[in-house]
């Protein structure tokens, strides 16, 4: 837990928000998580705002066209090799591979079950410098209409082990392991959502107090979409920020 300066290939290592209102988003997440920011130039008329907790970078916010959303990044040894492997496994390449200045090289894909995810080949920037503490990324959950198709792709692409939550679990929830470490989960989207909500990766941030976090979300102009819910590991809630980007908050401890 805590400080990170390296991520094994196949591990979720970074998250950033693309939004229609960078200023509004920065104010909202500062209220909810206590973030402060370093604004970095990232091309002509573009800024990449790095969010910090206790001096360590935990996420970023940038302006981009399209629906506001949190993006998940998975470390790979080579973005170029990952692109070829993704295509062989049935994914569509949305962008890249391309260099992000000296920070790393990345690739954006849409996998066969429909979710969009990024692969990150680190150079100067390995990813989040802090995880699993208040305001930092702690979990990533795939919401999809076709869990079987997703399992086939991600096991082939990243070598993950994906298994039911427990041996007798009938909920359809799956747990991801990358080597011997927990690395996220998968779940089938409720049928009542239909196709209005596309498959997506949901990023969870750790919080010290779930009730305080959800109160701050509402006070900041966001919406609590679900929860707080009790789970064996603690409590969680799903929320949307004022611009509509969906994220999760989690208070508790994971097994490993």
C-alpha cells in the first residue's frame, strides 16, 4: 500500500479525467479529496493538471471534447507490442501508440466487450506515486454486458487471472489478479440499464470516511448514484461529478 515508483506489467497504474470544465472539476475534487494541482503544459493551448495528495501525484485532469469520463491505464512493457496483441485479441485501436513527451508511451483501445482502456509504457513517469490512501486510486471495476468476452480478452491481453468472487458466488462478480496481487474486478451490468450506459471501467478512490465523502460530493454539486453500500471489505459508493463523470469511493481495507 501507499507509495509507488514502479508497476508490474498488467497493473492499473494511472487514471485521468477528461472533462468539459477543468476549473469546475478541479474545485470539486479538491473539496472531495483535498487535492492540490500542478498545471503542466501539454501542447498548444492545452494543460494537464496533475492532482496531488501529500506531495505525491495521484491522478490528472484535462480538457477534452466528448462526454466527461475517468480513464483507466494499465502498465505494459511496450505500447507497440501491446497494440499488436490487442488487435490479435479482437480490440479496436482508438489512438496510438504515441509518445507523451518524455513521460511514457501510450495506446487507447476498445476491447471486444465494449469498454475503452489505455495501455501505458512508462518512461520518466511510472504512474501514480501514491495509491490506496485517502484521495488516491484504490480499485478499478469493469462494468460490461458480456463478462465472458471481457474475461477472454483481458486474460489473453494481460495474463490476468479472473475468477468468481467466491467459490459459491452466483452474483456474476469476478475478481482480477495480476500475478499474486488483487488488480480489480468485473461485473455484468444490470439488464435494466439496457444499452444506454456503455461498458466502462469504473475508478474507485480511497476515502477515510464514506459518509463524509458522500456529503462532500453532494455539497460540491455532484450526485451520489449508488450507496453507500456495505461490502465485506468496507463501504463504497458510486457518484457523478458536476460535469457527469462517474467514479467510485471506497472506505475499508482490501485483502492484499
